[in-house]
């Protein structure tokens, strides 16, 4: 055998081993989660939103990037870019647990921890939404998008007592294996199918409530309704759209908060506004956008328009300020949104990371990112 043939065989063997290791990881790694089976799968298959083996958006949504542009996107991601991540350590406020616990049942409160992780308190009940307190929003614990430097990152042991963990969908920047393992004693409310991941991680089925779009559940006098969002799901190699995604309407008495999670611009915002509005506060994603995938992540100007259609009295941007998941500068989302919100006359709430804000108090807004690099 020639020397070059031996080298070729060796390279081929290495490639085969790497592919085998990669496939084994996705098949066995707990971080990936689980796939719906049994009664959970039967309920999915009975959903009017599940057709031809997948959940479908309310409006036709093409998520495929044209092959001619994919190479350019990959190059942009690999080479990095100026200001996509902050050079400075981002300031945070230590969560005031005493203030949180003192919020009266007649009020509501939020505390944001970067990206889409936040606390919502209403009717005396505390909801922890999309908690991602691990180092990376990634398929892998050792590679992938790493959180920005914060003065203090939120941890489970720093939280006030949590009644319910509220999940919007199963993507890694919204559902974090490492964090969920520390919340095993909680109750979980999720879209259809997401409980399969939780059960794989040791959460008992009895602690998981799953809902389809427009279905509701009550917790301690608080009504939660899962509304459609324009997005998708999936944590593995071949399970895209196998679990449901959505947004949450949270209401008690005459107080209403909309947790929008991830969504492209959609007619659903107007429908939700007509069904449930006006909202005291809308928490809407603003970040990780690009013209190539605007069908699943709104551009900042669309975020302000969506808040208006929701009949929101106050808009608070989330899904920014923690992970570099697109090609825009890290401060651009809030700067573009501020300009559009001002144009539309939409009051904008931008509290410091970790601050407890009661009744969407606009005086708690801070331009905390100004002056940072």
C-alpha cells in the first residue's frame, strides 16, 4: 500500500470516528433532552396545530436560508464582528428579595436577568420564565454562544420562592438543562411536548402541565393562556417542530402581562390584543434578528408595532443583552427599538438587569447600556 493511501485511510477513519461520536452525543447526551412518546405524543398528534408530523405556524413561515447566502452567513459568524459582544462588564442590580416578596397581590412585578429569563409576580404567585442561568446557550456545554460578562449572574439560589417555572419553547437559549436540574422540585407549565425534555431530566410527569395554543390553566388565581407565536422548536438533529412553541398571557383581576418569548412579526399580535388587551405590560423579544430570518425573529421596528397591536400600555424589550446570537452590535436592538417606540408614542421600560419593577413603573427605566463598550 502506498504511503498516500495509508494517510487517506487514516483520515477516513478519523472522520468516521468523529461522525460516530457526534451522532452518539445527540443520541445519548442528557443536555439534548427527550422526544415525546406515549400519551404526550398522542396529545400532540390530536392537536389541530400538528400536521404531517410537525407543528405549524399560524401563517406560512419559511425558515430556510437560500444556499447562496448560507456560506456568507457562516463566514460572518465565524469571523466575528465589531461590537457584537460588549468589551465591558455589564452592570447588574442585586435582586431585592424583600422588595419582591412585599409586592401586594393587587399589583404585579417583573425582574429581568438578561435575554428572556425573568420573574413575573401576579396575584401573589411568582413565575420564573425561561430560566437560562448556565454559561452557554448551546447544544454543547463546552462550545457555542457564551453569556456576556455581568457584574453578577442570576443563580437559582439567589431567587425568591418560585411557584411555577413557565416555559415558552425548547430552544437552548430558553430551556437550559443545567438550570432545570436545580429546579426539580417546582411545577412546570409548558407548550405541548416540552415536558418530554423535563421528564428526561428527572421532573415527574405529575409536576408538568402542557397546553396547546389558546388553552388556559389557573394557578393561585392567575390565569395563564398559551397564545401562538411565529417561531419553531427543536434541540436535536432531526426533531424540528416536534414540540410546540408559544407566548403566554398572564392575567389576574384587571392586570395583564404578555410574555412574548420568540416570534417573527405576525397577525397573532393583533388577535391577542383584541382577545385579551389592553395589557399593562408586553415583554417582547428584541434581538438575534437578521433580514434573512425575520420570519421567526422580529426586527426592532416590528417589535414596537407589535406592542401597539397588542394594545400594550408599556413595552419592555427582552431577548437581548446576554448572548451573541446574530450579527448585529449588542446595543443595536434597544437603540433601534427606542427610536421606533418614540415615533409610535409607545412607552418603553428598560430597567437595569436584576431590578424589581412594580406595576411597569417607567421611572425605573435606565439607559444602563449607554457609555459601555
